[in-house]
């Protein structure tokens, strides 16, 4: 597919590989560096330069992290932080997918009054990311008593114009005849959605899930605002709290361990869903 | 199985009338073909019967029951679409079973019915495949199977063969006809291809610009087209039309040649219609013949179609059929005898048929 663009001569293949490898190295280096750092003692880390190869303290650092050292710092176990982040990221990803599929379904397949008005309203919210509407959103969450709850972490981030647009575009590529065939076969709207639209959207859903999971996992500003109690912190927030302003007070080895743990779930999601993810991005099965 | 009846069915989009009042009573088990040029409203009419398009006015009855406001699923019809509209993620079996499952058919009964339809369409070995693993002809058969398996009151077809190559189209045409005979289900079939229409139909509806110009059997339409549109549309190559004047004892053609005056006509201008197969080469010129100059010859094998121009300096084009081994050379002048029993006379103003045969 891409051959035509670059050519297939030996030189251009070599060049292509070189660029790809260079890119990988640049992207992977910080991750490698963090992983290496998480296997050294704090003395080694505080004594630059940091070695480029893993040290011998891995077992001790990771053992310490899980056996309570991080608990001593933030008052919350690392398992709890990972759980909070997972719940939030899953909630946002699943919630966004459900909401955006439902609204795209309504906009594409139903004729109702103010249909286009609804579409444009959704479209306009694209221009209002969380950061812009953060004050009113915070006020609403306080009024609803959702501070320090999973609902408070998840709900405000769910409404998604981007995903709605994506599904709208996809639904519009579904031939009208298919909808009509289903109607003649006796399928009502819900059946059509469940039996035909949903399976046909599977790769799109998978791709979107990966993107949204990572989006949710890496949220910083909103969780910071909406959680007061340490036990509701996400791992990203806790990581920030572990870093004290005085360098010497910061347990850098444990910070590095926590960092590795924090990037592990998103990496797992990408790796496990890679096949679906790529399929969803590059092909539409018709 | 059921009768199907349309009474003054109309369709309007905004201010444009797309269907101008079509009425027909279709008998139980009859195969009716709607034929007409692209954009004349065939699909719209069919989709109104299916319940996919609202009816602006008039009534549609299926099996004696008015279905005007019923959803497609409540009309007991099955439809075959132009692009087949198979569910891409379902196997052939599931595609065929989907409607039955919704209707509550389960288990062995479901399997038996799908198996029976699959057998009739020679799909038994393909039941596990996905649509994308099938050829065009196989997809078409699955689309047919999906309709067949439901055993509906009526089949509706919207140009189901137009995406197939010519050879497959001919064989599928025969298969559809045979299948419809065997299951004897009332069928309404849309096509723009007049050969398909003629070969399939018990009765034809010839449509033009939203008007049903003529409703009759294929041979009735061929022998006695109601107007010049129908006459020109049905038959291939199309009928020749020659302006003529009825005067004295003659029918005077524009190039000056004379035909015997047909009975029952008043003096004045008419249009003479002659099919290419009703012109034969003649040794002698004279009354009852036309003299033409050959422009081009299309050789098909058994036959050849000759395109010619009327008269020495005439402006009317004329097409006639000759045996493949007896073709005139291009540029030669030939005489053609007109089969007087097979000519059609149309009113020059209204284009309606006035006499003939
Ligand atoms: N939704 C619509 N709005 C306005 N005009 C339409 C619509 N659908 C079809 N038409 C018009 O109705 C006419 C008949 O269309 P159609 O039934 O699809 O023709 P056919 O199937 O004979 O080719 C066409 O002129 C088309 O432009
Ligand atoms: Mg059509």
C-alpha cells in the first residue's frame, strides 16, 4: 500500500528502516530510562550520571512499592491508585463510546425535529474542552455531591463530540439499502443497532477504546480538582504528590517504580488490542 | 401468496410529482414487471409497495388488506435489492435466517427452511461463507434466498440483475422465472432493461415520467403499443417512426414514397411506425416500398441491423433487420418492402396509437 509512495529500491528500504528505527529509539528512550532508573537505589539515582543499564535493586524497589512504602508517602496503596485510574479510564472510554454511538445513531438514522440543531450543538461542544468549562463543571459536581466519587471523576469527561462525529461519519458510509433490508426483514431500530450497526462498528469501537482509555488514564487537571481525599487519587496525581520540592526528600527510586506501573496499563491495552486497533484505523470492512 | 392491488397511487416530493396515479390489480402468483427508462419512478413505486417510501395518495392493498401506513415488516413482503444489501458480518446462513429469527422461527424449523431455500438456489455448500467471500452471482442468489426463505405474500425486486455480467444475467433471468413459477408467489419486478422485462413478465407496466403508459402482456405491448413512447421503448432495435400524410388513396411518406391508405383514417398528418423486423429487402421499387441509402451495418451473426437513410436526400433514419449472410454494402441504395399488416399508425399531435394490426 505504502510502497508506491517511497519506492522499493534497496536504498529507499534501508533509509525507511533507518528512519523507523531512529523514531523508535527517540520515542522509547525515556521509557527505557525510567525503567532503568526504577532498578537502581536512590543513591545511584541522585549521583549523576545515571547508568544506561538496569541495576540490581529491581526486586527490592518493586517489593518496597507494593509492600507499603508508597502507602507511607501518600497514605494510599499503589494497588488502590491503579484501581482508581483503571475505573476512571474504563468509565470514560466505555461511557464516551456508549454516549457517542447513541447520539450518532439518532442523528444519522432518525428524522426528528431540530435534528440538525442537535448535530450542531454537539459539534460546537468540540470547541469547549474540559479546561474551558472547568469552573461551571466543578460547581455542578459540588452541587451534585460528586466530589471524591468515581462518578465525579468520570461523568464530566464523557460527553464527546469527537467520538460522535467519528461514529456519524462511519454510520453515513453504511448503505441505505442495508437499513432497508433490515427493515423489510422486520428489524426495528434497536435490533438494527444491536444486530447490524454494532458488529459493523466493532473495529471502530476497538480503536476508539484504546485512544479514549489512554485519554482517561492520562487526565491530570480534572482529577486533581475533583478529588480531595488521597484515597480517590489517580496514579498520575499520586505520582505528582510523591515528588517533594526538596530533591533529597523525594524517594526517586519509588517514583520511578510508580511511573513504570503508571504506564504499564495503557501499554497493555495498546498491545492487547493492537490488531483491532490498527484494523479500525486503516480499513472499513464492508 | 396474495393479490396485490394499487389504486391511483401517487407520490410527490415537495412540489414535484414523481408518480402520477398508477392503478393495477395483480393476481395471485402473477409476475408483473415495471419497466421504463432510468428516473421514471420505478423504484419509487416499488418502494411504496414495500413500505420504504410514504404514499402521498391512493391505496395499496396486499392480500385484500390496505397497507398504506404499515411498516415494511407488517406487510409480509420480501425485497431483493440492486446491490443485494447482504449483511456483511453475517454468514450466508445467518443472512437468510435473520428475518425468520426476528419472526420467532427457531431451531430445527429454522434450519429446515433455510436448507430448503438454499437447495433451491444451489447455495447449500456456501452457507458458512461471508458475503465478501462470494462472487457477484452467488451474492445475488443469497439475496434471492433471503427473500425466498420468508415465504412472503409478495416478492419485490429492484433491478436485481443489473450488477451482473451479461451472461450471468441471462442465466439468472431464467432461474428467477423458474423459481417464481415453482413457488407461485406474486412478484413485482423493476428493471430498465426491456429484454429482461419481456422475458420475465406475465404482464408489463411500461412507465415514463411517473405515468404508467401501458399495462398489458408483453406480446400485447409488442403488437399494439399504446403510444409512441411504448412503441419506441419495447423492441430492439427500436421501432422506426416516419412522418406521413393521409391523402387520397395513399399514405404519403415524407420522402415522397407511397403506401396504401390504411382503413379508418381521416386525411391529415400521422406518424407511421414500422419495426426493423417488418422491413424486408425487395427487388423492385414502387408503391408499398421505401428506398434507402445504407449508412452502416451492425453484424450480430445470425442477424445484422442495417442503419440507413430514407430517400436520396432524406433526413429520416431507418433501421432494418437482414439475415447475417445477406448484408447490403455500405453506401448502396436498396428498396425495402413494408409489411403492411404490421405497421402502426400514431396521431402526430398526441402520439397515441390510432390504428394498425
Ligand atoms: N427523496 C427524493 N426527493 C426528491 N426527488 C426524488 C427523491 N427520490 C427520488 N426522486 C426523484 O424521483 C424520480 C424517480 O426516481 P426513481 O424511482 O429512483 O427512478 P427509477 O428507479 O425509475 O430510476 C427521479 O426523478 C428522482 O430524481
Ligand atoms: Mg431505480
